[in-house]
C-alpha cells in the first residue's frame, strides 16, 4: 500500500529543508523567500527497519526491497489561505491527497530568516495552519449540506447524512478538527467524498536550533504542551542537521558525523516510525533467494488482505499462508530449519497478520 505524507507549515519554517533530508529521490529548493516551492515536490524515502537487513544476512537474496513512504513538500500556507490568499487553494488541494500531515513548526530564533508572523510563537503558528484547514473544511461541509437539505425532506438516508454533516459543522465552528469528533466508520461514509483536511492524523516537527537538538527549548516545550491532549505526537529535531546527515554516502562518514553530535540515530528515523505508528501500520516480510522485502499493512488486517498488497490475485485466490515469526526465523536461521522445528505455521483466511511475520502465500491462479 502506498503511504503518502504531506509536509506543511508557514513559510520559512524549515519544510523544504526537511524534505531535502527525508527524500532519497528528489531535492526541493530551500531558499529564504516566500513561496519558493511553487509546485509540490515529491520524493520517496525508505522506511528504516533493521529487521530487513538481519533477514537478508540469513537468506542472502539478490536484492533487498524496503517499504517506502511518499513525501510531498507543499508550499508554505499563510493566514487567509482558505480564501485563496498566497497560493492557498492550490496547496490545500494537494493536502487533500495525503494520508498524514507532517506539520513543521518553527522553534528557533534567527534574525536572518524571514518571518511575517511577529515574534516566535509555535502555538500561534500551529493555530494559524489549523484554522485555515478548518475553514476550508467548513466550506466543504456547508456546500454539501446545501445539496443534501432538499433530499433530506423525503429520503431518510439523506436526513441521517445531514445530521452527521451538521455535527461536523458545529465541531469545526468550535475550532476543532474533524478527526477529534469520534465519528464511527458508518458515519464517516457521509463525509468520505469531501476528503476533509482536518480528518487526517498530524505529526508535528518542532524545528529547533542546533543547541536544543537533544533537549528541546521553551518553544518546543510550548508546542508539546499545546498538543498533548490531541492524540498527536511532536518530534523535536534540527532539520538542517538532518539534511546534512542525509547527504553522506559513506556510512563511516555518516557515523562519525552523528557521533560528533552525540546522535544514536537520525531523527528522521524517529519521524518515519512515528508516522507509521500514527497511521496504525505494521510490516510483514517475504524472504527468498530473489529478494527479501518489507510490506506495509494496517494493523488488524487478515492474511488475504495482506496478500493483496503483493498482488490482488493473491487475495482472490487465497488458500493458506505459511507464517514464521520474525524471532523464530532469527533463532533457527532459515525457513527449512523453522519447518523442521515446528516453527512454520499454516494459517487460514481468519489469521490476523502480526508485525514482523515472515510469510509465504499459497493461492489459486
């Protein structure tokens, strides 16, 4: 399954610098002026997973294929974007297409980097972006309510839909995101066609100065406090340092650089893992001589659903799944040894795939 995350924020907060760090297939222009990112830049980043390399060491495949996240660098939103200020409408449309939002918030002082919102205030900056997204969603909900009202007079289904839309309108009017409304899966069908901006999970990136990269600062602390009841997470990082780390091709040089900054792993790894956690995703593996590969699924998926991410025919013709727990594969060091020791299980259509499962599917063509 293709996961897509969009980087948003006010102008000059470090969005494109983060994109440059996170993307392994494209580089965005990171210039110090408004709207330098005119078209949304898109890149792919490998999801770091040490388990993949450990499996590859045992299997020795021809290739290793990690799962990836598509990252979209969306130009800086400004106050009034919901009404078309700046280049707002175009970029709000780009946000509709993503699964999750990575919201970069400026938590550093630098008089050389332009800022139009006054003194550094991460909580206010967060609210500016959220308000614009809420206003755009409110516009979408109200338009659909107008279309639905006439039909609701004679159609009970439309009446129920109108009631859900009214709940959404009231929630947005109170300055809250739709994702916090707690709509059921059935209720959400009433707004599914709207692709509401505030019905997406948000991961906040507190972009701090170099001196605060390990400890955070008063600005990142304020942001963490502001979102603690939202169910969203804040990653504290220094985007410029992460961009430098990403430029190293030699692993030894990269390790030396990170050691100099007392880092055990790039903050980008934490960001990607946090995005997975936010979206309730997990990983299973296929391991053979041709390739060892990671596959992304939603937690709770059954074996046929998991098989479909390889090919839809696998789900249609699903018979059984051969499953080895990751820890067992490492312990016995091969599929054959797992089979001999009774650690290879045959599971049916109702099996819920576990994170780290090593799987092989049997299916009818």
